[in-house]
């Protein structure tokens, strides 16, 4: 797999910080001190500290370990592994579904909700963030309650993609397709504009932004710019996991 020339030897730590910061800032996962993630994403310094922090992300770390083991990479924060989990790439195809499900069974034995225990290897779950969001977390099972909260959480927690249409200070307007839920089916809806943050006090997860940039988003933050290959991989992995989730809605 060919990585972007911008991805340095420490880029796995940097990319992990970019995607892990938004939920960490909100207190949803990972240890205290989200500001360290933002600073690391902005400067690339403190790789050793980032490794310790990454291990404390109970949701993401098991997937990184499974992907790395499947392809014989010793470091779960290798940039190819991190890219596979958050965005998607061909390393996901090397992970045997049965091995993934076994690993999740060990790590999330006490996890309440979710439909992942009913998933069988022949349904080819992916070691991708979208599987954690849709299958392991309980929100898909709550879509039929009539509350707007489950759909909102699913839409924000997944890694989504869009195009920057305006930049206003440390915020940006991005056109993206939200999740919709109608007639018992989860799908992507029509494009809409959303206002998100890309920097805080001069520190940004993905550097400067420009109109026309294709970006990834997590919660209310722009995380990174996407190449055409990355955008395609993210869309494909997301579609596959949506199809899987719709078996259980």
C-alpha cells in the first residue's frame, strides 16, 4: 500500500491523535488530558506519550492490535494500521472475521448492548471504526425508540466525509451526507451543510484548510484531508458496515 508522502515515520501517532481527539475532548473515551492529543496532532511531538495514551482507548486499541497482528506489523500505531482502522485500506482484508470477533469477545465481554455477538464470520465484519460504532455500541438497537438521540450519536461518532465550502476563523462549513433512518433502514441522506471546528487556539488537527478540501470528520471536528483513494476506502468500508447493521435494525 502506498502512503501519502506527507505521512512521516511518526505519522501513525499523529493520525491517531487527529481522530481520537474529538470524542476525547467530549469525555466519551480515552484518558483525561485531551489537549495533549490536539497538541500532538498539531506538532507531531511526544510520540512516546501518545503510545501510552492510545493504549488507554479501550474502543480503538483492540482493533489496532488485531490489524497489526494480521499483517505482521509489530507496532499497532504503524501509520498503515491506524489508517486502516479510522479510514480504511487493504489491510482490513487481511483480518480474518473470526479472529476479529474472538478478539472483541475477549475485550468487550462486559459491553452492554450492540448486536456484534450475533454477527457470524460469514457476514465479513471489518476491523474498522464503523463496526465499533454500529455493532458494538448500543445505539443501533435504540433507533426504533422514537428519540432523535441514537441517530445523532451514530452520525457524529462514525467517521464521515465531506467537502469544505467555507472557512470562517477556526470553523469551517462542510458539505456532507448525514445518516438517515427511515422504514427501519439506515442509509446516507442528501447532502447538507454543517459547521464544524478545525482549529482551537491556533492548533489544528489537520493544518490549514481551504475551500474544496475533501476532509474526514469525527463529532464536530475536521480530522484530516482525504486523498481520492482514502475517500473511496472510507465510503466503501462505511457502506459495508451499514449493510451489516441493517440486518439488525
